[in-house]
């Protein structure tokens, strides 16, 4: 029996290893597992008792001592590795050390995931082992780690043709289907964070937010996503979420429709008619949200009309004398705003990068209007000023009449008492309006029109439109500022945040010599040194 006692020791050791593994991975130790551990320990003890004499002789040998030490070292290292894996499994934490934070979710995505109150089932159809599948797995793992409401299933359309046919999978690059309740969204080409987060917003949102862009006065084209002055790129970001956009001709419709949740006047080159300005006033008095982007010297009558909401817009150009807040290579009309340039507000508190304005005008508080609260949201440094002498001959410098220091650039008016907004005649061709050529002016009504007034109207005025244009939208935090403003006006707090970074991929570029050195180091030097050290250790132990 003693000659075969080592079998008991082997079985006991294997049982103990299994017992330790089961305990490490299970939250609760089941009774059969505990019994197996006790039996394994008993087998090891029985082996030691039966083979004590031979174990004692082996223990006195020098080689045995070295072998025991090496075995103990391996066991300790193995135990540390197992413990580290167990802790990592139970306390999972992702760290993104890439320069562009490629594997870290943006603040907007975190807010959207934290606000989920229903499960979002994601069906990912990718060819197994494809680069697209690998990239999507890396990204979607962050979503699953953040929210328990994200449920992901991976399917290979080649191995599961029936399921692929049922879901109409035809793309060879992959398809991602998101489902929540009765809503479904499909992604077939773009699988980055912005696309996935926008799809989650669309599939879980119970409503669409209509945006209306006033047209007919040379405004920036909200459908142009290629030209430098268009607003198309910003609109594409919005319609990629739960917004819709359409043009609005006030002359044709005679009013701002009730379904316009936000109305945008984007830097008109000519003034809207007086009746059109009254339509906008009626819209705000009825609880609507109006956004005005107005560059210097454009639409002077509209600029003056904003006084009815408590704003003051001068005919000026804001200049920044602090070189730290100027764009490198640009003149003083390029203004850089950092987080310290903004007043506390939900629209601006999450901005972490710079905002770049080009040729802006001042937008500040005017005469106080009872029932309307006006707040300045962004200012220059104390070294900025609003230049009013614009004859092209006089060197720009602060003069009497100029706003000097902390020049306001963005302001918000919130209407508490809608009766504070005066609304005049909205008939085209009425007194004060310009009649169309060849047509007689319409007779003025006897009394101002009835307006259904409601508290909650908001007017947001930017003294610059370039920051939201295609040319500058991707610079710094320009996109975040504009999209945060729209999101706040419609009450989408989850979307008021910092959006995904589409920056560098963190690639490493090497020339031929550098590549050769890395190849030699990895394939020859490091393995050669390792083998040499192993041979030296073996020869040293042979001589002991």
C-alpha cells in the first residue's frame, strides 16, 4: 500500500486545487464543494502518514530542498495571479490610457446610460474574428459595464443564416440592431460611440423635438453640410438624435407654428419685416424658445428689436487684447473662451475645452423688463472691449462709448410673465411694414391681435454665428456649446454634456530603421537573454 500512497496525494492535491478554484469563483460555497475539499485534505494527510518515512529521507536531500523552494515559489506566484484575477473579476474597473480616450465613454454617453429606465437589446451581426467585430466588442463593453439595461448579443450571419435573413442582414461590414419596447434602430455603416449613443437616444425617446430655421433673409443654410458657412453639420448632429429640422418662412405661414419647439434665426443678412418680428414676439410670449445668432452690422433692426426681451446689442465688434485668449495666427477679432469665460449655467458648466468665436458683437443686458430675467452667459477677459468706431481708418482702441472689460457675448432671457412682451400687428403690409411692390398695404386692424400667452418663453442670443458653422463647429467645444443650448431649451438634460471625442487614434509611426530595431529587440535580443539566463541557472545548479 505504501508504494502506491502517492496516488492518494495526487488525488488529494488535484481535489484541493479544484476546491480553491470553486471557492474563488463562487459567491456561496455549496455543501458538495465543501465536502470535496474536506475529502481532498484527508487524502493528502493519509498520503503523508503512509509515506512519512520516504518523505523524511527525501526532505534531507539537497536537491529536494531546491525543488521544494522552486515549487513553493511557483505556487505563491500562481496564487497571486489567481487572487488578482478574482479581484479583477469582482471589482471590474476599466482604465483608458490612450491619448484620445478612445476606450472611455464620453460624459454624454454616461448621462444617457445612467438615465435608462428600460432594457435596450442590441443585436450585433459581425463575421466572427473580423476587425469590425473586435472594435465593436471593445466599445460596447463599456456600455455594458456602465448600465445593466444594455443587453448585447453577438451573431455571425454566416453561421446563423436563418437569423440573419429574419433580420434582413445584407451588409458585409456588419449590422447593429437596437430594440427597446416597440422601437427599433439599425446601424449598418457607422459603429462609433456617437452613432451608438444617438441610436440609444432615438430608440428610447418617446418624442421628437421639431426645430424650425427661419428663412428668407439670407440666413445661414441649415441644409448645407459642405460649405464653410452652412449649419448642416450641426443640424446633422441634432437629427442624428431625437430632433427634426425644417425651414420656416414667416411671410408664407403668417406665424410660428405651434409644433416648432425651438425656432432659430441664424444670422440674417437683411432685416426681417416688422410683422415677422412681431410673429417671433408672439411665439416667445406663448412659451416658445427662440435662438438668435447675429454677427456685427447684420440686421440692425432685429438687433434693436431684441431690447423688448431685455437685451442690448450695439453696432460694435468685440476685440480681445489678452494674447492668451486670442487664436494663434489670428487678429484680435478671434476670441477664445475657456471655462472661466462662462457664467454658471447648465448649458455651459460641462464645457471643458475652448470655444472659438470669430468677429463677434456684444450681447448684454439692456433696460430691465419686468417679468423677464436676463443672464449673461459668456464674457471676454478684462482686456477685451467692444469697438464702435468701425470706419476702417481709425486704429481700434478703447474709447468713450465702448464697453471695456468683461464684454458680454452670449445672453439668455427667461420669461416669467408673458404679459411683459409687447406684441404688435402681425399682418404683412400693415402700418410699419413694407408692402410688396405693386400691391396695396393691408388695412391695419383696430386692435392688437390676440396672443395666447404662456410663461416659460426663452430667448438665447449669440453675438456670433461662425462658431456653429461647418468651418468652426469641430473646433474645441463649439459643437458642445451649440448642441447643449438646443438640448437645454427642449429640456433634454441628459444631452447637455461633453460629446464623444473623434480625435486621434493613437497610432505609432516608425521609420525603417526604428522598425528593424524593434524587430531585433523583440525576436532576438529579449528571447536570447532569457535563454542565456536559463542556461546559466541550469549550469550553476548542476555544479552544486
